[in-house]
């Protein structure tokens, strides 16, 4: 089963919100924690986006090669 980039990012954001909520309940939420969680979500989000773009490019490339070679994608 492949998880979509959108689902992966939603999981990361949900985890960050959960950490923030737990810190808020414990009285330990600070501006530094907010910046750290924001940085984590940003970095992971960037990695997810790059991975999705790379997968999209390689699948598109494979399709183009199959079409020019007269493979199965050419018949669809």
C-alpha cells in the first residue's frame, strides 16, 4: 500500500499539533517549541514534495519511453 504525499503530510501535521496540544496541557508550550514544530513540518513537507515530484517524473518518464517503444502504455 502506497501512502500519498498528501496523507503523509497530514500525518506529520497531525503529530505536530498533538505535540503542541500536549505541551499546552502540561504548561510547557513555548515560542521555541512553536518554531521547532514549524521547522519540522516545513522540512518534512519539503522532503515529501521532492519525493512526490521525483516519483511523478519517473513514472511519467517510464510512460513516455513505453509510448515511444510501442509498449503497453502506447495502447491505452
